[in-house]
C-alpha cells in the first residue's frame, strides 16, 4: 500500500489528514476550500526499519580496513587477534532497541568486525 499525497480537485492544493471527531474516521481535507474526502486507508505514516546494526556486519567487506579515508583508532582491542588498530564508521542503519549511536569497527590486522 503506497502512501501518496492527495490533492484537491477544485484548487489543486494539497489535502491534509484530518480526524472526523464524531465518526472517529480519517478524512483528507483542503485548507483553502471546504472539500474533504474519506480516507480509503487509515494509515498516514509508515516507519519501515530496514535492518539492525548487528545484522549488517556481514555486508561490510573486510577490505574496508584498507580505506585511507576512514577514521582509525589505535585504542581498539580486537577480540579475535588482540591487535589495537581498527577503522571505524557509523552504520547507515540504527539499532531499533536503542537511541544511541553505534559504530562499526574493522580490525586492520585480521578484518574482524564488531559493533560498539
């Protein structure tokens, strides 16, 4: 179901979602003229979560550690090999369980990946 913008057939202005208080239904109404229409679907916004950060580690190539444009940390501690240098970057998705920023680290020695 696509959520599309609706327009007034009389003056071509955008129709805005509005609750009809008595019937407790959703309508789309013009702010310029008095035109309104019933909504076919009571949904006006959909938030689609793509992935969680922990699940995107398999999509990060190991060769990302060779990228000179990425930030590097000398204080990282790889649990796989114990090396201290790692590249890190912010994931393009967020963890749905938390509002905090998550960083993805990739070890420069063994290419082990983790989220911190």
